[in-house]
């Protein structure tokens, strides 16, 4: 992986803490633990010929409407600026980008298709280091703190998957969120997935529904 690509990826992985109101309803998908028992809705990412499976409560947004939604929901102006900057970096990357939002749990799912980029275990370590540097910078200028929960890299056949989960806390608002990151390369395609939730959930069963 070229360092320039890794740097761009680390910038769009930065995520503000979920400073919405506390979700009023928790859907069944937050309790999933087995791919055989999940109910998902399939979405076609038409510009890339990719199919993804998401909980049926997720709705697709264009970027303009999603940014308006952010303005109405996010409570902290500094965090709002961070998320707008992340979206700007997403749009600036080569490839296509898609946004989905779940109003019942205030969860955001974004996916970027980027030029095919196989990721090795060493690449994953390098990317983690860049993410950590950027998180430390944001933590020094905001009320946010980042804690890594897990980071894994797996290769099966021609498929490489990098997964990382972070807990993000806003000490000023006494609020927290979880960021789930997936980097998937297979069939000469690469996607970067970012899931922001107010809870830590096993999202792997939905990832298994993806068809690259």
C-alpha cells in the first residue's frame, strides 16, 4: 500500500463521537450474533456493481441531505466540523461513496469504493499507526478520547479484510460512540466501510452478505 493512499484512508476513518440524542429505540439488529439468523435488506451500489446487506432500518442518503441531517442532530459544533471534514475527504478520494442512516438507533454507515488495493498485515499496522496519530491530534483539540477495542487482519484466498473497532468518548457531554472500520479487498475491488453506532455490535454477519 502506498503511503499516500494510507494517509488519505486514515483521514476518512476519523470519526466524531455520536452526539445525537440517545436513541429512543433499539432494533433487533443490535443483538445479532449469527449470520444465519439475521434479516437484511440488500442494496445495490450501482456505480460499482457491489451488493451490500444492511439492517432494514437503514435508509440511503445523498451527501447533501445527510449533511443537512447532521446539522439538525449533532449537538457539538467541533464534532460537527470533524464529521463534515471527514465527508469532504470521502468525496475527494478516487472512487465512489455511499451513505446510509438508521433513524431508530442514530447509526451511520458509509462505504467508499477505491482503486483495488490489497492490504497486507504490515499495511494494516501502518494504517493503524496513522489513525492513532490523527486521533491523538483530534483528542488534543477537542473533548474526544479514543480507545481501540480490537484490530484484526485476515487473508483468505484472494480476500483481505482489515477490521478495527474504537470507542470514542466525549468527556464534556458524557457521551460515547463506537466506530467499526472494515477494509475489504476481493475480486479486484476494494471498499472501505465505516459504521458509527452508540453501541458495540457484531456487524460481521452483515459484512458476510456483501458481494464484491
